[in-house]
C-alpha cells in the first residue's frame, strides 16, 4: 500500500495513505489530488469534549429537553437529577475526553468502580440500581448524538446490562403499627408522629410529604402537587399522576391532625416544616426503639424503612378496594395504566376513603388526645 508525504499549513509533515497497491495507481491518484487542490486534506472538525457536549443536555429549559417534551413527558426533577449525575460521576472522570474517544472499557471500568466503592478512601459502593441510573444519564447523551449524526456509533450499545439486585422491603405487622402510631409519645416530636401517621394512612412518598403545602390539605384529602427532592428542593411536579398531580383521600383522624398542623399558617408553608430526608428514616427508627418494638439492628435486618409505610398502605388496603381505586391514589402506574387511569374518578376516592376510616381507625388517637404542637 503506497502513501505520500506533505506538509500542512502549520508546516507539520503528514503521511497520508493513498489506498493504492501499485506505484502507477498511487502516482495517478496523487497527481489528481494535486490538480484539484486536495493534496493537503481538510482538517477534521474538532470533536467536542464529553463535558462540553453534555453541559446543557439535561437542563430543563435547554433546547434538547424542550424538544423532547413535544414527544414525551420529562419532569424538572428528573432532568435536574440526571444533570447532577453527569456532574458527579461522568465529568470528573471523562469530562475532558473527546466524545468519540469514550470506549466500552471506560464505561465498564466506571461501573466496576461505582459498584465496588473504595473502602480505603471511605467511598461506599453504590447499588446496582443507582449505577444503572448513572449509566443511563450519559447513555441518553450518546444516543441523541448518534441520532443527530454527531457520532457514528455509541459505545453504550455494546455495554452489557447490569443485573439490578432488588432488595425487598418488609412492613410492620398491623399490631406493631398500632402500638407505634397509637402512642404519639413514641416519636420525638408531634410533627414526626404526624408525618409517619400520614405516610401510613395515605401511602404518599417521603418527598411528597416533605413537599406537602398547607394549601394542599383539605378536610378529606391531600393533593400531591409538589415534591421535595434531595439536593434540588421543592419542585412543583411529582413522580406520577396526571401531569404530575393526584389526590389522596385521608381518614378522618389523619385529616384532623393535619388541619391542626396547618391552622394559622400561610398557604405555601410546608405542613411538616423544613425536615431533611434523613429525618424521615431516623424518626421511624428511633420511635420503633423507644416503643420497644425492635432495635435499629433488628429494623435493618427486617429491611424496614420509612418507605415501608407505602408498602404497608398498599398491603392493608389491597383487596378492600378495587386495584383501579388503589392505583389512582398511590400513583403506581405503568404507561398502560397511565392511559387507563389518567382521570381519577370521584367514586374511587369515596371507595378508598371509606376503607381508610375502617382500616386505620386503630392507629389514631381520640380528639382529646391530639397534641397541641
């Protein structure tokens, strides 16, 4: 195979293959390049770095997300979370690397690093679910780059999927829940007691409760219109429900307790105050110990945490109301379910409310026992 040498505009000597196997063909090829002024190849366009290309990719008000919103729903919280993922996990490792230089080995090395952690540096391993989310945040960038013709191929297409290890949560027994929630003094403050009681009797997620505002509390229901996200704050868009909104009926005693917490406060105030996420899990763990139900070690072994209240709610109501009614309040919807149950029916709410007042009566206190603060 013959090649020729030529100097570029910067006087750098270049060796360029002709693709010809005989001298005669190579000479003819070079002479034609000379005749047409193409002897010195045009410089290749500079390939942007990974950080430069993906800097605005997940920004909610950026052009990429706004274009995507025409075809599917993306929430600000989801976009902010993915942008933060790039900042924390991708840019420090590969931010200065050109987009076309990232390899399958690079990606799989990052996966291994994140799943194993680094005990010597006190870096804990991440769950396979979290690592999958990290991979997907950048995979979306490369998929779009290929679609737009900015890259010929994506290395993510050849990365083997991670097997997500699901750790099943457990729940308290009805008698344990009654012992715990039936005595407000088990909790460090009345607000923490009310938070756990509302979680148990509404099935709302921790972020939904931490983002619950006074204006969203009514005498027979709460409305999930905003959610508090870790490192993001209050976002007026939730994980599920029609356009990020759903209504959840609440039993009478829970409603009275929430009304007491809301009394005299501004509509935009957070019902449970400025609680941090760790305080939700901590409140349950400490209350279980104080009530003598289980130690923290026993709780961890049983895989019970604050999100277990959501599982508890589903378990207690399952079979007592229709699955459609239950899903309309929990927001447990696949895409198919979203199509079928995107409009919440009033009879669903009435059906759930009646069952709530029957099922959760044992977990609440009488009016004269309500806390003052």
